[in-house]
């Protein structure tokens, strides 16, 4: 049988990030897939040796530009635990609002890229058009569209006033309406279903054993979401994880779509219940000890392992990102799919390579 | 003069074959084959110059010819019977007996033993066949000379078996010429069985288990066809009371019994032309040295099958039987081309394509309009040249690169530039306008437009053909070299037949209107007079020549423009990971290892796989043949 | 003589028309996607720019194939407007199509190789369908000649509605629009990058773009045969057809060639067969 | 950090097998340098949203048995530790041989403050 | 006249290829956002082609590291001239906050001749579009200088 060997990446128009897959194909069916990474590896965990623990917030924000706010949130949360302080309630609510907004822009971005990966250009445009509304909120409330830089150890740097809250509410109404209008032409579309249903199927057992995280895990019927660990404002807000059971690309699409709507509700609830008070507490001590902390990123479970010994520089910052966890499931999904479905399957885990390689 | 030429065409090969067998000297054999080839080609051209005629040779070297052939006929059958007994093969024995006994009874009870007048008839169709046999066939024999030298060297034989090989090879040409010239159907039958024997000997030439088994299979299947032919002849005589083919064809309506005869003759044609479900013998014949395949596929053997059906086509044109024949032919065309798509073995691709194209000729015979018959005849010519060429190309390639798999021919241009270009020419002449095969296909589609199932099958089959040929020709030129490759060394006797056939395929297509006017048009008289479609109209030449010239001019311009392009050398796009020199493209893969790029064609075994399809398709083919027989009874 | 002049005129005007259609297409597509879109003349700027780029080639054969693709497309347009035989001009067009495949196979890049294989699958789909459309046209008018079909007194759309549907399917494949943009795509983001065009650049890519314009004009010309009796009808038919193509392009994801072979081809054959049976019985 | 159990190299694989049998998901491995000779490798497991950790204190020059045959998910992180700390894992399902992230020209084992000779893999 | 048309077309039809060198995705998504309805760079004839052989302008985001520098060079080499390089974002300019990390080589200009620098972390889409337009002017100048 004649085999085709194709380098999928590092520069590839469908994957905006430099991931390389060596694919061995027969009649365009993937027989073997082996990834090569390292094209984005910077080694930023080691920067902790030259940046103090406060400066490191700016570094971890740049682990990934798409979920930068949540990286900083996780890092700060961990340090706060290590220092034995708690961020004030208002700060925890604001963190929740911004992190859910981040999840929304990330999911919308993904929806667009996913549509684009299937050659559905008009829906790519549509999703990114909706996404711009969230970007407007980011820019208006933090001064930057992408890297919002609101977290500090001990709380947040910026506040939302009542006018802004009302405005965000109206934006969310628009986004909600536009999202609901997207269901028929995108989620339930015949061609989209043809391209996603039954593609890259993983059962709940497989996906759990392979250590998947986030929507990839939940699309196979495992109800696990770090927001269930009640960090930030989730200890007071009602939260139920979004779960689908089919375990294929379409289920992952549905999970992210439904999470978008769920995030709108969370932001609304958080804005309604937003307590008054301080934005941050002062940090006096130097951190010491070992801590593991987790939050739910748009792509899934994010874990920070921090180690310090009472100096201004931490000894070790170890970041386990969700995409890192989702690569083994991806490798399990690829053999047997068509080349045309490789982008669909790869995008279905919402890969973030800059997260993975740090 | 005509008689002398005919004598040369039919009996010279017999004599030359005998010489090859008897004289062990290689030099003599070489001389004999070359002279025979030259004489045959010259004689066929001479005959072409003379045009149609009829002849009744009474005797050969003083012996009455009719009796001689009857005698030879029985001798031949006894030889085959002997083969059957010696190999203890029940089928060979039974099928031979099934011919021997009815034939004996028929000969004994035949009321008139006198010679049929005329015994030999040369008309356009015969001339086409004779030209193809004598020129393409002879070129293949010449090609075989150096090929067999290398072949035997490769096999390390202790004593050369080339004498036997060339005996049957050259004999084949004589038998075929005899078959197509014969008007006495019993004579035709003799030559028909002779080709069966020759093919058996040649397929099994290399010995060995596989070769022998395949040779036996070929013999059994063709003997089955022989039985059908004998029965057909008996029925035909019962219906028409004549052994003259011309009389039958011109007799007009002959009744049901004649249609039974036609069905049987068509069945015989199906076996010889390896139509489904009889394709396995031709595929098995691939074990033989390549010149044998080339001969079997292009100018002899399988062409006998379509010849005999085309010969009788005017007699059954327009009947229900003819419609069924057209569908069966179209079916074979479509599915055999589909099966070719599933193959990567070059010779099997060619084999399936041959089966398919012969199916198309069968379909033309079934459609039976003047345009269709003209298309069928043109097909015989152009297919023979291109297919013969392609087989020789595969043979030459196989002897150099050691494989006949088309995947191994990827980038052949780097190693065998001349042969690669010639192969591409061969494929293009099979595939694209303005070359003859496609022009004939064009006529066939126009002619089939009134027969819905057939036109659907032809449309589908022709699209499958584009895939089969397109990818093969494409990968031959898949070169990463930027400078010209070394010219390849090749024996002159290998090189020239390739060059002549390649040139012939192109030039002959240019002469298509002339071929049509001189050979095909005269056939479209009498019972099948009528319009022969766009190509046949007086404007054909006005259409073909400008098109040919425009395309040729564009072609030349493209050649010059491409050669003069002062372009920087480009590396292959490999997602930015390319590494290594442009001559051997590779990319940096996982673990920093260089990965050499490779590509493969799509063979889609789940759709076009032989293993999957052969049985169900054979069942359908048998059903179609039964329906065809039923059609004959209506 | 008139027909030859017409053919030559078409040879000159077809690229202009093809470029304009491409420009309009891009503009309308942009509007459908809530964007403003490029200037109508954008395709001309693109091709002019390509001709101004540094020529680069893999090998001579690859360049040769680009020229032959253009030749096949141009000659088929000439033949169409000169009123020649539909099958003949289709086969001449096939020269171009096949040489495009040859050109893609000429380079050992897996992207262009896969593109070529996919292009062959596309040919496998549209070729039988188009031949059946031509058979239908011939059956309805009694001739395969474009000239004769053109002067048929009634709009053929009424007799051949299903075949027109089949033709538009083939048109979608030829225009390389979703859901059939497998072998190469107008959108930049495809899994095989640019498929058959991956290895072409600069002026040679320009040649191919030019040839594509000819092909667009050819397929639209064939569409026009279905309502040749009135100029208004013809223009409406073409506008509606092309608008439908853009609509389909924008409301569908790219499917796979396996789907095309399994569903589109079989459905197309069935529709053609139905329409032809109706025609044969009528 | 609670729920930390120290394990030795000999116990490691059995402990991981037991964790898998319990239905624990392997979250990841964290590696931190302790001194010139030793590193800590912490195996993080999750079950029903609660974490438990195994701490393996390994010598830099001693190969650590890979658990990628038990948990395929350990594949990437073990390769990563090979790259960054110069440790060697034995029995990796796919061994990138210290090429996962780093090119040959980059300084080896960037996460080790104490430069050590990299134990060549057998 | 044809030559003039070609020259003027060059500025009207810049096809871009975007390569994420080692970016945190911040600049990438802003580059992609340029294609979408709010910014719609196709207004200027800018198309994201994704194939270096078809591209005129190379947009690079992120830091150059030891592995992707080969890729970056390869892509640039495959672009037929005239061509231009635009470095986007703090990382593309200098290595940004990562400049001291061990696997970071620095800005794009360590490997390629950069025509336009677009600062920001990340730069806004408007700034990126501005950078591409500036690059067109640059290569028009280069063309003139070359005759």
C-alpha cells in the first residue's frame, strides 16, 4: 500500500500555532501520528530566578495570550494560599467576571477557528464578529484587548463601576442573542455534523485514563470542572458543569457552545452579587513552602505547582496547562481519521501550544 | 500480387517460426525475426495500398488448402487433447472433446465439402487488423529480441529457450493474420484455436508453478470459448446454410437460430477478449515475459475476440441481443476501468484497461450504428498502438528498475528520462484529445447517446480512466532534480520500437481522418450505411487538423517557454520544516530526525479492491451474458 | 467564419469576464460575511502582481504543465464560442484539467501530491455528470453542437431541470467552492495548504489563475445553454446560479471527497438518469 | 500541599498501578531540583477533584522507571523532564531522547542550577 | 503601461503569510482579528494565504527560539521576491519579557532582515494593518532602489 508522509506544521495555515505532526497516510487515512513540539518553548518557568514573585505575574500572563488573565489568577491564588492571605470578596468576584469573559472570548475564538478548520469561512467571520464585543469589554474595563493584566498577588488592580456593569450587561444580552442565532447555522448544520459527528471519538473511560482535561473530558461524559472546587467566587455562585456524552468532535463543539451561554449567566450572577469592598490586600511576607493550585481555564484544568523558601524569588514555578494534558488523548484520536478531519480533531481539543511548551 | 502479399502475411510467419525453432543459432534467429518483421510490415502496407479484395487460394504447395486446414484443425485439437491428457487436466480434455466431436460430426455431415468462395476476404476491418498485427506485432517481436536476451540472463538459464519462444511469437502473427483474412468460418476457427495454443505456450513459457497454472487457466477458458465458437458455427450453418462470413453478414434477417449462433460467437469473443467474467486468464497471463503481454493485449489474441464480434455486428444490429451486448460491453468497460483504479501493479493496470477498452469495442459492436462501428474499428487501431507501446515501456522500465509497480516508477524521469517521456506520451495518447483513442471514445459516446444505460456506463468508465492514467503519467515526471538527468543507455532494438510506436501513436492520430476515409468509411456501406457522426462528416478533417495544429502550436510554445524560463530553483513546501538539498526533499520531523517525504496514490481498496469486487462483478457479468442469450431468443 | 471570429473574441474577453466575476464574487462573499470586501478589480491586481514576481520553478515539466492548463482552458472556451461539439470541447478542457494534475504531481511535495489525487477524485465526479448533461442537451435538441443547441427554440431548462441541478453541482466543483473545495481552495486555510497550487508561485500561479477564469466562463457558458432563447432569461439564470453558488459556499462547511464520491456522485448520476429517462420516454 | 506520600524508586510503579486501580487520574509530574545530586519528582493524582501526591526523591544520575506504560499521559511530561533536568526515564513509550523542546545547540538541562554530567542513556 | 500596472498592483495586492514564531498567541489572535469583519483587511486586497510561495509579506509574531529559527529562515527563503518582513509585538521586536529565557534568541531581526517593526504587547489590529501598509511602501522603495 502506498503511503504518504506529510509534515503537518510547524507552519500551517489551519493551525495558527507551530505544532508539528508527522502524519503517515494511506488513502488519506492517518496510520501514524507523532508530534514534534518545541517551536514555542521559551523556558519562562525559569524566569522566576531573575524575576521576583510579584513580577512573575506579568510573566505567567504571557504563558498564553488567550487565557492570560486566568494564568495570573491561578498564580496569584496559589501565592495567596502560600502566604496565608485571602483576596477580598470584591476582588474574587471581579476575578470571576473577567475570567468568564476571557473564557467567552476564547471559546468564540475557538468556534471561529474550528469552523475555519472545516472550511466554513463565513462562520469564522461570524464568531469573530461576536467576539469583538467581548474584546471591547476587555479594552474598556482594563485598557487592553488581550493581555488584561488585572491580577496582583492579593487581589485585583482595577474596578468596575456601575455604569460599566450596566454596559457589560447590555453587551452580554447582545452576545447571547447572537449566540443563540448561531445554533442553527453552525451547531446543527448538516455539513458541520457530517464533519464532526463520530469523528475523534473517545469514551469516558479512555478519556479519563488518558488524563484529558476540560471540554475534551466533559464531552465524553465525565463531569469534571475545576470550578466545582469552588475557587474565587464560585463558593457562593451556583455552578453546574456542562457535559455531553457522545465523546466526538461534535460533542466538544456543543460543550463549548453551551459553556459560552453558561458563562454569560455566571457573569450576570457575579455582577448582580458583586460585593462592595477593597480590591486587594497588602502583601508583607515573603512566600515559603510548597503549593499546588488549580483553576478551570477555557481549555480545562490548569495546575500551578509553586515552591518557595522565603526569598523574593520563588524556587520553582511549574505550570501544567490543559493542552499539555490533552495531547495524549489527541494522539489516541488521530489514527484512523481522514486527513481532512485532522484539523477538526486537532482543533477539537482547542490546542494552545504556547501554553503547552511555555 | 494480392495473393502473394496474403501468402507472405499468413504463411511466412509459419515458415519463419519453424526456422526459429529448428535453428538454435541466436544470430540466425535475430536475422529471421528482423526480416520477417520487415516483410510483414511491408506486406501489410502493400496490401493496404491495394485496398479490399477477395481471394480463393485453392492449394498450398500443391496440396488442397481446404483439406489441409481441416486436417490441421484436427491435428491441432489432438495436440491440445494431448496436452490435457499429459497434464491430467480434466477440463482441457473435456472441452477439447466437446469441440472435437461436434466438429467431426459437422465435417462428416456437411453436405457440400467444396471450397467456399471466396475463402479469404480483405476489407477495411481485415486491413485494420492486418496492419495492426503486422506492424505493431512485428515491432513487439523486434523488441522481444534484446528483451529476451536480458530476460534469460536474469533467469540464469543453462540452455536458451528462445527458439521455442520466438516460434510461438512469430507463429502468433501468422495465425492472427489468417484469422482476420478468413471468410470461410471454419478457416477462421482453425486460426482461432491456433492463437489459443500459442497463447498457452507463451504464457507458460517461463515454466514454474504459477506460469503453468496460469497458462492452463488461459487454455481452459479459451477452449470454453472454442466450444462456444464450434457450436456457434454449427448453429450459424443451420440458420444461414453457408460458411461464408460475408454471406451471413449481408443476408439480412436470419431468424432466431442465427441469433443463438451470434450469442455463442459473442460468448467466444468474450472469452478471447477476456471480458468479465473471463478476465482472470488475461490477468494471469502477466506472468509471461512482457513482449508476450504486449502482443496479447495490443495486436493479437484479445483483439481476435472483438474482431469476431465486430465482424458479425452488422448482422445483428438493432436487435434486443445487440442492446444486451452493448450493455455487457459498457459494463465491462466501466468496471474493468474501476478495477484498474484499485491496482498499483503497472501490468495489471494495463490488463484491466485492455479489458475495459475491449468492452467499449464490444459496446460499439452492440450499438451497431455506423458511428459506433466506426468508433469500434478506430479503437482497435489506436488502442493497439498505444497499449503495445505502454506494455513495452513497462517491460523496459521493469528491466531497469526491477519493479512493475507504478509506485516504484515515481520520479522515473530522474533515472530513465527518455523512457519516462515516452511512457507519458503513451498514456496521453490513451487519454486525451486530439489523439485517436479519445476521438474514438468521443464517437462512441455520441453513438451511445441513444442507449441510456450504455452512455452512463461509458461516461463513468471514461472518468475512471482519467484517474487511472492521470496519476500514472503524473508521478513518472515527479522529479526533484533541477538539472537534466543523464541520458539513459538502452539497446537500440529496445529503444527503436518504443520510439517508433510513440511516434506512430502521435502521427497516426494526426492521420485519423485519412485512416477513417480509407479504412473505416468503406466498411460503412451496404446494410450499415448511414451517418457516422461528427467525425465522419466531411468536416472531420477541418475539425481535427486545426485543433491538432492549435494544440501542437500551444504545446510547442509551452515547451519553449518552460525551457527558457529563467527561474530560480525552488525547494518543496514542507510546512517550513524542509531540510536537506532540493534533490532529496526531507523535513525535520519529531526527535530532530530528517524524514524523507513520500507520497502514494489512492487505490481505495474499500471501493475498487479486486478482492472485494471480482466475485460480485463476475456474478453480474454472468447475469448479463444470460440476459444477452435471452435477448438472442427474442 | 462568424463563429471563428466569435471564438477569437471570446478568447480575448473571457479572462476579463472571468476576472470581473471573481471580483464580484469576492465582494459579494465579503458582504455575506459582514465585511466590506476588496475592490471589484482586485483579481486583476492580484494576477498582475503575480506576473511581476520573481519566477521560481521546481522543474521544467511543472512549468510546461501550467502553460498546457491555460492552453486547454483557452481552446475549450474558443471552441465553445465557435459553436463546436460539446463533447469535443469538454475533452479539450480535460487536457487542461489533467495537466493541472500532472503539474501538481511533478513535485515531490506531499501537499501538492495529495491535492493532485483529490483533483483526480473531483474529475471522477464531475466528468461523468457533465457528459450526461451533454447527452441530455443533445437528446433534447438533436445535436451535440453548441451552435445547434444555442438556437434551440425553447428554454432547455424546462426539459432538463434535474440535469441543470447536476450541472450546478459540477459547477461548484469546477469553481472550487464549498463543500467541494478539496484539491485547492480559494480560502487560505485548508488542510493541504493550497493543494494542487502549493508548488506554483509568481507568474506561473498567474497563468493558472488566468486559466481558472477561462474555466469559469466555460462552465457559465454551458449554464447559459439552458436558457438561450432570451437574453434576459439567460442573465437571470446565470445571476441566480452564481448567487446560489456563493450562498452554498457560505452556508456549508467543506465536506470530504469520500462524501463526494459516496453521495454527490451517486445522487448526481441518479438525478441525471431520472431526467434522461424522462427525456427518452417523452 | 497536603496528601503527600513519599515513594522510593522501587515502589514507584506498584504505587502508580495501585493509584490507577483506585481510579485516580494522573494530573502531571512536577520536578524540582533539590541539590547537586537529587531532584524531587512529584506525581500528582486526582480523584473526584481531590489531589494526592507521591514524592519521589531521585538521584540525577540514576534512571527513573517510566510510568508511561501505566499512564500514557505521563509520556510528554517525562520527556519534558528528560529535556529540562537531564534525568533519564527507562521504558518510555516514545522516547524523544532529549529533543522534545531543545535543539542540540542549546545548553542542556537548563533547570539544573548545579551543572552535572548528563548520564548517557544506555 | 503593463509594467506600470504591475507595479501599482503590487501595492494593491499584498498577500500575507503569518508565522507564529514563539508567541504567546496574543499577537496571533490580533493578527487573525485583522481578517475579520470589524477590521477586514481584504479591503486593501490583503489576503492571508498561508503558503510562503504565494506570499508577499511575512508577518512574524513572537520570539525567535533555537528550533523555530530554521523554520523562519526556510519560510522567508521560499517567498519569491519582492517580499517584506513585518515583526509584530514586543517579542518579535526584541524577545519581550522572555528575552532572558534560555531558549530565546531574541527578535526576528536576529534571523531575517525586518522591514517594519510593530510594537505592542500585543499591538492592536489597527497597528498591525498599519505595519503591513508601511511594509508595502518599504518594498516599493526597495523596488525603486533596485531599478
